[in-house]
C-alpha cells in the first residue's frame, strides 16, 4: 500500500475503472480541497484503502521531519509562453504553460532558469502553502548562462503583497566542491516541501557557452527546472536538467549565480565573457615538433577565430596557446582551477572574467613565444552568421530576438524572404541535417569558415505562397538569395532598403540559378493584398527598429 | 533548374528502391511461343566494399530474368548482371544452364546484352520482336519473368497506368522515360519483357517499396536507344547536354527576359561544365524550339498529335549527332546547333559498378575519392556534423564551383589504428586540399605529394579547416608495412589511371 496518495493517482485509478468507487472518489477530491466535511460512513471498503492513503497525504504524520520553512524562499513558477512558428515567422504557436521553481534571493527578486521563462507571456509565482499568486516580470534572462532574474510585478493585490512580504531571501553559498553533500528541495503537489540528499560528482565546464555545471547524483528524481540545491542551508545551485538513467541532475553553481545576480543588478548587463576562437588539443608529439612547441608540455592550437571577436584581432590559426590569463593550459585544453580543480579553458575565459576585460595570453607563433592581449567581449547570437534565434532575451542581451519578437521577414508577391537561423533548420525534425538543403546545413555547420563582416547573414527564399503572380516559382523553397532587384544583399536590412527604395520587390536572384525570379510590378500591390487576405497574414513584413 | 536545385537527389541513397518483378497467373502462354524466348539469369554477385575497399564483399547468388532478341542476344537489366562474377542462363524447358557473358552494359539506362557461346542454348529459340511504339494508357500489357526466384515462368497482366520520367535507381542519377504498370512487381522479375499485343514494349526493372500494384518498366524508346548505341560495338551512353532549365509561364519573367509571345520557351538557368552545351549555349538563353519543334513555356513540344517533353526528343539522339535549337538571346532568335557527346564527368556521382574502389594508404590513413559508393557506405554518418559536408560537396560540386581544378574530392575516410596515427581521428572525413604544399586534385596526386616530405614531416591540409594533420615521414614509412600485415591489406593502394574514371 502506498503511504502517500496524490490526486493524480486517484484519477488514474478512475481510469482503470473500479466502478462502485467512482462517485466516492470524486467526493474524495472535494474532500481534499475543502476539508473533512463529508460523511465518511458512506465509503465502501475498497475506497477506504484509498482514503487511508489520502489521509496520509494531507498535512500529517507520513511526511519526513518538518524541514526549515522553505515556503518563505522557494516559489513555484508557472510560465505561460508562446513560441513563434520557426518556419512561418508571422505565425505564433498556441500558448502553453510550463512549471518550475524559483528561489527568492533578495527582497523582490527571484532567481530561476532562462529556459523556464523563454518566450514568456506571463510569469506567475505561487506560494506553496497559501496558494497565493504573484505576477512577476523578467528583469534579466541570459540564455548563455541559463539564468533569469524575476521581479514581482507592481500591480499586485493586497493579498499578494502580504504574501510577498512574508518571503525570506535565501543566501548564496560561497563556493562548492566535488563530493559536497547537498540538500535538494522538492515541492510536493500537496504544497509540502520534501528534501533529499545529493552529492556533487562532477564539476565541469562544457564547450558550449554555459560555463560551469555541477553534476549531482541524487536520491530522488527532480522535476522542474530551478529546483534548488542547498549547502548548509545556503543556495548551492539550481537545476537545469535531470537524467533518470544515471539519476544525476545538472545544476548551475552558486558562483555563476552570484555573478549573474550582481551583473543583472548593475546595468547595463555585461554577460558572459567570450574570446571567439576554436582550438584543438595538441597532444601529438609529431605535431608539437612540427609547430616547435617541444619545450612545454601544455598548449592547444588555435584552429579558427570568429570575425568580430577579440581573438580575431590578435590570434590566428596555428597559434599555440600555452597560458591564459597567467594560468598554464595543458595539451587538452584544461587548467587547474584554484576552487574547482581541473576544468576546461572555457571556464577560465568566461567564468572568472567579465566582458570588457582584456587578458594576457601566452602563445607560440612561428616557433617563437610571445604574449598578446585578448579583449573579451560578449558573444551575441544576433552577430552570428547564422544565429540560433531561439531565445529572446531582453534588449541588449545575447538573444537575437526581443521577447515576443519574430525574425525579420518580408512577403512580397508570395515570395517569403527571411534570414536563415539554426532554429529554422532544426524545425524540420530530428534528421534535419539530411532533410534540409545540404548547402544551408553546410553553411550552418561550417559558419566559422565564412570570413565575413559583422552583420552578414544568409537571406533565404524560404517558401513561395502560391498565387497567380508567382506562377513558375512555386516549387522554390529554402534557397539562398544573393541579390534583390539586381542589387547584392547581405542581410534582411539590405533587402528592406533595396525593396523600399524601389517601391517593391521586382526580382530575386538565387544562388546557383542564373535566371532571376521576376515579379509583375503593376500586379504587385493587388497581389500582396490578395495573398495577405487568402493566407490570413496579419503583417506582410516585420522589420526591426535599428 | 529543378534537377540542380533538387538537392534531395543524393538522399535517394538512403531510400534505395528495390528492383522487382511481376506476379504469375495464367497458363495461356504456350500457344504464343514466348516460353522459348524468356530466360532465367543466374548470377553470382560480388559487390565492392567501400568501407574496406581493398577487399570485395562476400559473393552471393542472385537471379533475374531476360529474353532473347535477335542476333543471338539476351536483353536484361544492367542491375541483374552488374558486379557479377559468374553468369548462367536457362530457357524455360531446358535441362541445364549455360554460361553467359556480358556483351554490352548501359548503367545509365539499366540495360545489358548477354551472349551465350554454346549454340545449343539458342536451339529453336524464337527471338522476341520489339514493338512499334509505346502503348497508350489503360492498354493491357503482360509481363514475363521469374519473380521471387521461382523456377517456372510467371506471367502478370496489368494496364499501363502512367508514362513519365523517373529516376533509374541503378545509377541513382539518371532519369529517363518509364512505363508504370498497375501490377505488383517483385525481385527476380527484373530484366523480363513487358509485352503489348505480343511484342516487347518494355523491360521490367524497378518498383517502389511499400507501394502496392506499381511496377515500372524501361520503355521501348530507351531500349531502342540502347540497341542503336551498341550497333558500333561500343556503348557510349546518353548524350549529356548539361543544361538545367526553368519553365517560363510567369509574364514578369518573360518580360524580364524580353521573350516573344506568351507561351514559348524554357530558359537555361545553369550550364554544367561537363556537358556538351557548355561554350555553345549560355545561361539566360531561352530555348524556343528543338529540331524545328516549338517548345512551350512548360518545356513540352507537340509531336505527332502528342504532347511530350522536349527532353524526350534529346533523349532519342545518340552521341555524335547534333541537336538544332532555336535560341532567344539578347532579343534575337538564333539557330544554334549543339554536337552531342557524353563527356567524362567525374562529378556526376553515379554509382560505380565493375570498378574497384580507389584508395591510398599512408601511415594507416586511408584516402579515398568521394563517390556515391563512399556516401552510401557512410550512411547515417552523413547525419553527423563531421561527415555532412560530404553530402554538400557531392551535391553542389559544380553549381557552387567547389571543383577548382580537381577532378576528384579526396577524402581522409578511415584510420587503421597504429601509434603513428594515434592523434589523427579528428581529421576523418575531411577533404584533402594539399599535401606537402602540392594541391591534391585527384587520387593520382597522392603518391607524388607524399614523396616530398616537408622537413621530415608530411603536412596534410584540408578544405574548411586550417589545422593541418602532421605525420613524421620516417615513422610513417616504417609503419605502413606493419599496418598492411596487421590489417591484412593485399595492396597499399589502388589508383585508376586518368581517364578511366566515369
């Protein structure tokens, strides 16, 4: 017999179908919410078993020893979000909701993960015990760190204010180490908090922008991002992922959280420092001899630099980086962190420094050692040749889009022009690499190869909405556009400029196709009106303010 | 245009259509005498293994169908006898099989002619006659053959349900006319005749997996083209004009091109550097007529009361003939003749048969040219970021001008593990740009490039990656005999002489 029974379990029991129990069970639900007012005598024998379980679920004896009052510091967050259709930019998907947790870290501020609040249209904080709800707004969300800071909305009811006042900020742990024992705080559906233990099994910096992650082996599962893990009652991390198979959760550590909170509270937001280069390990002794880096054991070789980055100004492919910011780098790209031990170079670059800092880098170039200064900047999705465009942040944050903003597009004569994004490619499914035009996939996977000016993007003829004005062109889709109206274009801004100066789209030139797709000037206005009406497109263009 | 922009073409490799034959039913055969002309073809096939190119795959037995045509020849599908090490044929009623040889094979049209030396095989055989023309839709045809490996002749009836252009899966590149028959076709029937009013109008050759009652046959025009081609003793293949076109129904496009009329011509959007039209026709030329027949804006011509695609007229021609176009260029109508040929196109990426895969091993690193065989062997790896670019290079080699002096893309395809190459795994699947300062244009460049080490190193540079792979020249030379023994490799390289590749 289960000792804790939830409403969900009762519902599933209903679906299994125990006929004579059904009406009683329905009352049980009512009973649960409105207190024990129902006469219990009417219950059948079968349902008494269930009721017993339910009674235990009510505040009472089965729940583990009463924990510290997390209700004052941990809130449930319900986010209503609405994503744009990644393939049809004027179309929004139906709104949906997701839930996670947040931690009150100062008066009026709640910390959670960025992916919880992504594309949010409404964020609600809910007090577990009282059920009181507070509306919140996103102060700052960083998709690279996967962190978000929320503030309570001004328009709160008197009740909610009272609820907010009762909130108690949780302090952040100073640091965290391997093998630390953490307390993971879980909110049960009953509104009761439960705790379980977790152990830090790994501290690692991934190659992706997110600088440092704690891998925590947990006793029980974690559901919902933002679940806090505590070290001696202080916040040690918030969860971003959980793997059932290995029973490990991934947490953003307190060191990263502290940086983020400080940064977010002292605008302008600076974000994660980024150098802008790629490297390969330099383990091969033959290659070390070839490059003339035999006298040191460490060092990695630079393979690519990203145009517009700090690295692009001073580093070049073939440079061997032997030390970063005064700390030696081994041949696999790791260093020894004073706090965390062996970590990837990525954390040294992004984790300790802020955008705007300049750091000394020891390199070997042409067999001679030298030191260069690399300016750290913030990597901004919108500056990428092919941005991801999945994660709108606030203005000035790394995301290519503002909250609720679609990518730029233009529908003229049924021809849909937009820029290529990672989100667009991946929208075609798991096998997108084989399903999309191999040229576009190649551009995306090898975008570092394309030496370019900042602001260069790939403009696509993504689809053609069939209409009499575009007969003959209707089979085209996902083609790279090199020119409009005969003028070369590098991005949608160019497209808007050229099209506006000509009073409309006259011709589109596709890569690899010598014949332009021409549109009938005289028929264009009427066609646009018709297409907007037929396909119910609210706006035929979206152009960002610049 | 479509041919080039339909990048999906290469993806067909993952959806290889099965070759199929027809079901059996009636016994009304005997009185027609077809029994004597249809043969079962027994083969022992040994494919190449592009993952382990120095050693072919294990042999396996297969069977197909064929039929006797004049001059003591047997017509069958190319795919029935491709990569065959041993071929036997047997006519219905014969008590033994007769060894046969491939006299001609056309991989682009999936047809082959076999001959049998023993005259006894042909005793009392009645060659089948080719029909006069294509049957119409809804005409009843019968298909004969040996589906599913059966020993006795089988017959299926069906009607012609469609005649259209379609990809021939044997080469995975070529499209020709196809007759679609509404009868289920099964493996083993391949190469069998499709008869209309007692005469051959097609050769059954492929179907679509999961599609019911759909069979495809190679139609008469393609059969005749093949037989005419081999009359001079050599199969040249279809001429390759190498032009991609766009249809011109859009009035704005027509005005933009300054085209006369309102329903004429298709406009050239791309010219293949290996086609025979290059240097003669230009992009943005509009083809108004072919051999005196006006081309409509959708690319069709009216001929003998029928509407057919102009490409079909091109397909009737042989290499060495010419085609006369009326071309609209710069506001003028010009008469332009294009001599037809089939140039060696190393970037067609046809599947190669009867050809040993090329490879070259240095320091346990296996270099191989990008080919359809290699792509198919790579399979799911193409869905990975580290190999996907091979698909791009194969698909857009010519359109995006990726060739730049090469006639092959040489790929570092494999690593036979040995201490000499312990750190070289990250370079796999990259395309070689240069070795020791010498540009690598094809496999033949490899031996000479490796014969000139750079200060005791081999420096291998790749496309799309500035990071070179470095080998110690001396260590490498010492390692290869060891690697060759350890991995049981008979030869350290196989490179075809120039001009053989196709």
